[in-house]
C-alpha cells in the first residue's frame, strides 16, 4: 500500500525529472536517498534502494520485483551505487521474466526437491517459509518483495516478517555453513535495523544450511538473535507401468 498519493515507482520518475538528467548523465544512490528524504521522508532507504533495482533494466534482481513492461524501464545500473537513464538505442534489451511460466514450486511434493544451487533453495523456501517457522511471511511493500532484498550493494537471500511484525533476515548455504556467514548475517541485520525497521520493530536472523559446522555452532552460541537450521533432501521413486503409464 502506497504511503503517499503515488507509489514509489512513480515518485522515482518524478525524481528523474527533478534531476533533469541528460543522456549519459549519472546520479548516485545517495542522491536518490537524499531527494526522497527531502520530499518524501516516510519512504525507507531499503524501499528506495529496491526500487532503483526494480527500475534498472540491467539489474537481474528486478525479476523478483514485478517490474512492469515498458513502464519500469527507467534506469541503467552502472554499479552498486551509480545509475543513469536507460537508453534503448544503445543499451541491451531490458531483463524480463521469461514468457514461458516457470514450474509452480508450490505444487512440488514436500521433501522431494533437490536443491542443486542456492537459488533453488531460496526460491523454494520463499514460498514455503512455514517449514522454518509458522506464520513467517515474505516481506512485501509496493511491489518489492524480500527475495534478494538489496542492502548496501549486497543482497539478503530472503527478508521475512514474523507474526509480531518483526523482521527476519534469512541467509542460505546450499552445502555447509561456516562461521564466516555470521559476519555477513549481522551486517545485513544491522542494515535492516538502521534503514528499514521502525523503532518498535526488532530484527533477528536465521541461517539455513545443508550442514551446520562446529565453528558456526560455536560462533552463534552467544547470539540470542540468530537461529540455525539444517535442511534435508529426499528422493522418492516409483515404477511406471509401460502399458498403462501409471
């Protein structure tokens, strides 16, 4: 639901007009944040950053943010902090969702998925957060969701909200989780607390890995706000009758 009369994706276009951007002229993420702070102070920094990604034609993560055909093809991302206007005559074709619908992960039998890559684990859990914690939901705001949520030039695997309305930062490791992931998780949690959370909202973290190492277990033993989970894979096979197909 929009905080102001117009959604952030439209306010971004007003910002571009206010900057009077010329062909090839750059602006920074900080300039965008400053403009919103002056004109629309209720918009969170995380929401601003996410919309810069959504409206950047070459940002792969825009696929998670429901970028609208033509309407959201506004910027071209030069790096994590610099942007310019999208120029269709010289820039690559905007990244879009494939025309052929992807398989519905919700219809996948529980426990049968094999996660060859971290993104597969991420996409599955984003639609099945209840396997981690009941009433845990994917963060969503103005067309932006919590899959690969941008934080200071990096991306949270999954940003969720619990039944109390508090933020939950979820980091995934498809194989073994080592203690170095703790620093990454704490950095993301601090960013959300500073840039996205309201004063009354708390932020906690969850690490999901195929196997939790001893050093990770030790590193988290004194962290009250971090939980560890291991996931398991299983494979079921059944014989198919060659005559009946069943």
